[in-house]
C-alpha cells in the first residue's frame, strides 16, 4: 500500500530495494520510560531472485520515549549492506 503521492527518494534512487525475500528477527525492551528495539534481516539483496550467494543484510535500531500529555520522542536509524559486493 502506497500512502504518499510519490515514492520516497530512497526508493527512487534504489538506496533500499522495493521488495526483498529473506529472514527477519525483531524485538524490543523497556528501560524506564524508554522503549528500545531492533529489526535485523538477511535477504536476497538487490536481486529480484536469490539465484546467487550475493546476500544482503540490514536492520533498524529505534528508541522511543513517551510521557503522556507532555512529550513524545522517536529516534531511529536504518542500514542496508551487501557484504560480498
């Protein structure tokens, strides 16, 4: 589902693939008012099919803080790598 008028720049510039096939692990934990989380995956990389050993890996780290009625803060970073190329 596309909720924007146009694709984001990182999709148009192929910085991140539009679709991937692979395995993902994710989780989160609470530390006081903070929620800390991660997403990590191994995929077929930038190729449309996984016919070679050129796998991609990536993930996301995120942290969010919420104090009801006062402050909500969300921070995150994503990465995508292709170690064999």
